[in-house]
């Protein structure tokens, strides 16, 4: 699943793949709004921690696998 997190006052976003489902990611984001920070792991085992006050948006992508190779 592709996840993108926009950070306030930053021209770049955090973008990574996660092995969690869309529902799990959404629950983490909603809990982060109350907890003060978002902690989420990517598919490689890295952990991202973002203060919830600095989150501009969270985009949760599709769970479908990407195609590999050339498309004719």
C-alpha cells in the first residue's frame, strides 16, 4: 500500500510502501490526531514518527500490486 504524508511548511512529502491495510493506516492516523504524533512502519521495517500538529494530509493509496515490465 502506498502512503504519502504531507508536512506543513515543507515542500516535500514522506512517501513509502506499507504492509498494513488501508483500515489499519486510517485507524493509526485518526488515533494520532488525539495522541499528538503519528508512528507508522513501512514495508522494510523503518518507523516514521511525525508530530500530528505538522501533518497537512495523509494519502492512502491502493492495495493492488504494481505491474512489472513494459506495457505494450
